[in-house]
């Protein structure tokens, strides 16, 4: 329970919206930073906030060639090599040039990972009776996708993944 400066009385908390601060993918791990707030149950004024960092592992290798979502054998010519040969043919040369190798590198770099998160407020209680402590956090799904067709969904829950805090651990905004 906190004192609301707008209502000028002690009020209970209400859940505010989950605000995604950043979404990042690097070296096999996705990281999402979210801001959760506790608002006044009567007027909606933000009273407390916490920033939580969620993370989860995933496996994806963009450099393994695919065709229509199926892996291509190493013996077959991959799409990057086809691009090199196409550039050589278009320029009228028998052998690939530096331009063709540059085109291959650009093709390999064009695989771009994106993160979409669908998160909502969640809470859980520890203890019983007078000494019950409520922990606040977020639960939901984080989807990682690549331009090559790769998709993976990572489930996050407040109790299992440790991304939670008690109201006493949140920063006061008033």
C-alpha cells in the first residue's frame, strides 16, 4: 500500500502496462528488457516501477544454406555460390571477380534476426496469511525469426525464469 500524491490517501496497487524497453539478439541468446509499473488503483497514477531483463537461449545458424526451408547437402551448390556464378555470367567473365565475392558476402549478411515479444503482467505469492509476499513480473512469449524462414518461440514465466521483484524492491516514482 502506498500514498498516492494525486488522491492524497493510501491506495492499493493496480497493474500498469508492460513497456518493452529493448529487444536484442546476439550469440545464441535473446534478451528483452521490460519496464513494469504499479499504478494507483483509484486514479491510475504511476507509483512504482521496476526494470526486468528476460533472456532465453535459441539455436540458429544462418550460414547453413536452405532451399524452401529444407537443408541443402554440402555437395550441392548453395545459393551464395549461385549468386557468385550469376554475377560472373552477367558481367561476361568466366571466373568470379571481387564484385561477385562482395555480392556473396552481402547475401550472407542479409539474414537478419528479429524479435517480437508478447508479454503481460503476472504475479505469484510466497507464504501464507499475514506474511504473504507478492512478487511481480511478466509472462508470455518471445518469438525470434530470421529472413531465411527460421522461427522459434521462447516461453517466459514469472516464477520459473526468475524475472520478478517484490513491490518493496521497486523504485518509487513519487
